[in-house]
C-alpha cells in the first residue's frame, strides 16, 4: 500500500513527544498499530468499495479469495511497513485484474465469452459451468462459410457438443435431419491483443487509508497515553 505519514509533523508532534517520554517501545508500537490498522481497513473496507465501483462483480468471492494484507512487525520504525495486494496465483483473472490498475494490453486472449455463455445470458454474471472452457474438448474447426461442414460436424458431436465454426465456438442444442440449432458461446482468435482501459482500484483504496493515517495515529496514541496514566 503506497502511503507514508510523518510522526514529526506539527499535527502529531505533541503525541510523538509524549510517547517518546514513556517506555522505549511505546512510540514504535503506536506507529505499528497505525500502519496495521491502515492495511486491515484497506483490505476490509476501502478495497471492496473501489473494486465494486470499478468492475462488474460477477464473482462475489473473487476479491475476498485473492486480496491479502501483510502486517508490520518489530519495533524499528524506519523499516516498518504494512502491505495490501493480490495473490500471485498466476491465473488469467488475477493477471487481468492487476493490469486493470494502469491499463495496457493483454496478449493471447484466444477465447472471449459472449453473454450466451454466461448464467442467465447476462453480461453481469459468471460463465455458466457447462460453458466453461475446461468442459469443452476435442474441438474440430470448420472453415467459415462451410455450412455443409458445420452441419456435418454438428451432427457428429450431437446435442451438447461443440463446434468451432470460423471464429465462433458454438454449442449444439439439437441436430435433427437438416435442421441444426446452435448457440454461439465464444469469439475465438488465436494470439489477439486485448486493450484494457485503466480502472484503478488499489490506488484509490490506498489513498483513502493514507488520508486517515495521521488521524488514526492520534487516536491510537491518545489511547496508549491514557492507559499509562
């Protein structure tokens, strides 16, 4: 989490002076508590707000399962830091989310799901389980405009099977005689680049907590000073 605060600033110096006159550990403990509160509050409060504002929330548990915080430790103020970030799990979803922070280009986005592949055919929902790429195997590509080839392959795979027709992946709903009913699930193009617009959510969440560092330090310092009286 990017953000620092100055315990020697005019607003905080009187708290710093009082803590320094107490036990050697009192000032470092309050600094550590302040940093850790910022990390926890960013993960629990600020980050969900900025994430929900920036993205369509298809998976309610996505952020919860991937965002983590790391607390400050020890009593050496100069080396103290708390951190908030995403797990480096290597999944396309996490990589894509990290890229959203600054924008840029994502390469090799071969399959892009359309609304037909999503639960309730809704753009705001996740890809339906039966339409996930992990459940699609043994695809045979049919050349674009080869309608006979498409019908032949649709009959071969049957209802529930999949056919890659040109640049579109279809699921076959039914294949009776000369009538084929199929639904397009994915746009398919190998090695294409996808431009991602900036949708920052980590930085705004960090800024919210950075703005509260001085206030939180004053509150925590006051509490510790009062306990020592």
